[in-house]
C-alpha cells in the first residue's frame, strides 16, 4: 500500500510544472519603455508634450499593428501603446529593440502631427516615417542595425481619426 502511494505521489510530482525561476524578469519593463520614450522625445524636441507609453496586449491594438499613437494638439498630450512582448512573433532577443523602434516611429508621427492631415496620403506618411525612423535608429544602433520589412509601398492603410497613427507589422 505504501509503495502504491509513493508511486502515485511520485508520478504526480514528476508531471507537475516546474516553478518559474525566482528572478524571471519581463523582456521589457514599463520603466524601460518610459526611458526610451523620454530619450527619443528629447531628441525629437517634443519636450513640451506630456507623453505616456503603455505596454498593451494585442487585443487593445488594431489587427497587425505593433503600436499606436493618440494625441491631442490642443493640450500637447499623447499616449503611445506598444505591443506586449508576450504577443510578439519575433525571437525574444529582438523584442526590446523593436519596441524601442515602435516608440520612435510613433514619436515621429507626433512630430508630423502639426502638418495638415490628408487621409489619402497615409501610405506616403507611413513610408516617410519609416525612412526617418530607420535613419535615426541606424545612427543610434550602428551599422549592424537592419530594419524590419514593412508593408509594400502600395499597401492599403485604413483611415484613422485625425489624432491617431499606428505602426503595422
């Protein structure tokens, strides 16, 4: 009887999930996201803006987007939302740099928000923002930085409200 009990307990223990390591840390923390936001905000001379960056799940973003921006020109306030690392399809080692890139991308949209918005020119704006983001990131990260593939030049972009922009996959 004792042997049977030990076998049952032993089997149960061997199939149980191993506990998570005590020092398991998230791939990207809200503090890192805040530091990247402040760094690029300063470099882009957006210091008069109150900008908050949030890490959100994919359900809080439009399909196939890695982040988005909502802004209010009158109050100089903006919110950037970036995709949670657990929802990424990239290797975990690539996620922090991609999130930082998304923050830069959205801040460039914010810098351009003073220009008249033409919903018919969204694809053009997105290409320009991507090129500026790539150039700045190459300067920051060095010659080994390689940009990710973006939608083709003629990709159809969905209309957005006047105070909104998104980075697509």
